[in-house]
C-alpha cells in the first residue's frame, strides 16, 4: 500500500511539472475570441441582379448588420458571360445565327471550338489574352475570339480575381476571402502567380473549393506553393466535416496556421436552429469563421433575412466573443521535456492500474516494460501513431482504475460513498490530464490530428470491469448445477422491471455513442434549456446514468453484492464518458471542464436520490412481506 502512495505522489508531481503545456493551450483558446461572418459575393450579386436592388445596396445592408467578409470566386469566361462583359457562342449557336445572314458561306466554321465577343473593357480583354492563346476572327464587321478545342480551353478556367469587385467590396469596409479550385498543373501554377501578384492584407485568405486543394496529387508542389503563399502572408481555411484532399499537407507545411470554418445553408432547418448551431460551433468547437449561403427566396427578403440572421447571431453569441477578423490560433509550444514528463506519468499510471486489478507481479512488470518501450519508440521516431496508441491505453485504464480503486472498501454510509466518489473523480482527472497533455498542440486543436479509439474507450473498460468484478460469478455459472438452478428460478415482476430498465439503458447508450444517434424532440428542448441556463449542457449519459448508478452500486455492494457490481459496471459509463469528453481535442478545454463539473454535481445529487428511493422502496416491500407472512 505504501508503494502505491509513493507512485501516486510521483504521478501528481509529474503532472504539476507538466502544467505549463495545458496552460499554453488554455490561453491560446481563450485569447482567440474573434469570429467572422462570410457570404459568397456571387450569391449576393445573383440576388441583386434578380431583384429590385443594387449590389451596393445589398452589401451596405449586410455590412450594417455585421457581415465582415465576402468570398470571391475567380473570373471565368462563363462568369464574364453571366455579367454581360462578353457573349459566349458555341459553334452550333454561331452556325444557327449565320443562317439568317449573308455571311453563311463566307465564314469557316470547320474547326471545333467556341467563340466569344471581345470585351469592350480592356481590363477583361487583357485577362483573357494573358491566360489563353486566342485567335481573332471576323464575321462581317464583328470581331470574335476563337478558342480551338484541341488546345483544351475551358469556360470554367480560373482567370484571377476581378479588381473592380475587390474595390467595390473594400469600399464597403468588407474583407474578402478568395476561392480556389484545383485545375491542371499549368493553370494551377498561373493561379499561384496571380495570388502572389494580387496579395492584399485585407484579402489574404484562401478557401479551397471542392474536395481537393490545388495540385493535391503532387505533394511536392502543394508543399512548395503553400510555403510561398504562406510566406507572403496568406492564411488557409479548413472546412468542418469536409476532408479536402491535400489540405493536411498544407496544414503541416504552415504549422497548422489555419482557421476552422463552418458552412451553413440558411435554407436548412429553422431560423432558431441555425442560430443555435452557429453559436455552439463558435463557443464549443473553436470555429472562427461562419460561411453562410443565402436563403432561396424573394431577392429582397433573402438579403434582409440574412441581415436579420447575422444580427441575431451576434445577440445570442456569448459575450466573450466579438465579430471581426478571424485569425488562426497562436502556436502552442509542447517541448520534448513536457512529453517526457507526461510519458513517465502515463507509464506509472498504467502500472498502478495493473496492480489494482491483479496480484501478478509478472503482468505488472510486463505492462511497465511495454509502456516504456512505446514511450521510447515515440521519443526516437516521433511517429504520432505511437503517441496516440499510448494515449488510448491511458484512456482505457482511467475509468477502470477509477471504479476498481474506489470499490476495495466496505462502504455503507453516504459520507463513505462521497469519499469514494471524490476518489474516483481524482483518478479520472489524473488520466485525463495525461491524455490531454500528450495530445496537445495546434494539430489537435485544429482537428487535423485526433484521438484515435473512441469506440474502444466506450466499450473496452466495461468489458474489463465485468471480467474483474464478476469473474467469480462467471466461474460459478460455469458449474452446470449452478447454471441449471438459475435457469429454473421463477421469474418475478421486479426481475422483468430490472431487465426492461437495463435494456433501455443499453439501447440509449449504444444509440447515443458517436455522432449518428437520433435525438428526440423532447431531448432537443431539454438540451436547449440546459445550454440556456448552464452555458453548456452536461452529457446525459453521465449525470443521468453513469454517476447515479455508480453511487447506488457502491451503496448496494455490502447489501446485494451481485447487483452492486452490475450497477458499478453500468456506472463506469459516467467515467469513460468524461474521458471521452476530453478526447475531443478540438473542443475548448474550459468547455470540457465546465461540462464535466456539471455532470459530476448533478449526477451526485441524482445518485443520492436513487439511494433514498431504494431505501424507501425496500422498506415498503419488506413491510408488505412481513404482513403477508404473519
């Protein structure tokens, strides 16, 4: 026992030494509290053209509401056609038009390709000639540009960004972000050159279109272009829930100097649901850029609706956040010595966990050596998968150790239960600090790297606890006579009630594990109220299932040993869930702490209520049995 105390002391000292790493993450998250609202310029333009308002009026209305940024698509021949800067004519269209003129037999249309009128504005004419090798043809007195098909010209080829549009946006005090789509190698090279020449500190942001970054198939070019553009001053965006090919290479190259963006279509869901979605994205997931798509409705109503939405978001957003210019998170420094300290704490922690669960010194020594080898291998190779594997083992051990270490005592009073509850919380905090400290840095903060093994954390601790707590009962069931006796036992109503409740808990637990679970309308209402009053909502499976059942299990072990153990196994859901909360590393640290504190307090209160109800019901049933027997 003294040996364990010494090891616990060493772990705590090591964690205290490692605190600068967690403090660095805390300050990085809390100091970056500015978010931006972005709308696509082409959507604003389309609405203005189709409605009874000018683009300037629309931009002014949105800017007054709080819009900070617009996104700009590159110029294309198609976009110039849409803006009436020129007319695009296919070969067949031109042939049809010539049928009604005296030029039908005087024009050679044998070659495949397409034609455009020559822009009257020299600015657009210069752009076309700088990106294409064009041929000028005349049909009567009309000069046209001809684009041969064999040279593979494209109506969608990106031709840089419209300086007139940029000036218009800036006159309204708006910033802009340029969209960029992957094309062939030569055009990508030209696009990068265009970006170099067009750099402006008010438009130094790049948001890639589609599912890939430019040149994604050539890692060398992606790295080179990212270094060049980032060196000038450009910053990049990562779109939440969208894995764009090649963006990880850019993130690695720029030391994860990226802004997390959340895209939302105002056509989807209700006004209130969209506002709630945005506020939670900013405060709970480190999102700093909100990209809106206009609602498809009557033009004037579309602009006014977007303006009202932007105003409402600012009202509902927590006070510590301000609207403005989104910036990437400052670099988080995680020196090797902090990693070494945390790896040492993790090795000792897993060794203790093995000691609590088994008396085998060989097994404990094997675990110690294994974890030591994984730590050494990571320090020498810097392979992140080794660090993630090490953290996964800690995450699995944490809830198991929290339960096992707090049940090796004879407990029969609320004070004793409370002491063990606090002890289990303390053990959980130790494990969480090791995991969060190890998986620290901008790679995890921005979501490019993640904790691996969420499903394992949700299932393996339950299996290990079941094996540890019920192995004797399992051996007994292996005896044919004991099993036969259980199978012949009469089924009582309370047996069915217990099975039904356990089934509901199991169904709820499985259905809510991960992000795909269905949420009832009632639960959505309860969630919203909890967030309204508590800032963030505690996890239901923690405060309503895990922690109350853990406390009731502690209380029942001296009375009904087998039922107490079963409840402790279910109670482990609470502890493995709070570990899982902190493994969502893109969520701000203070949010995870606050959510967990709420769960622990509410779960403790509900646990006390369960113990009280058990005693009331037990006494009532005991009296009824005595009356019947007399």
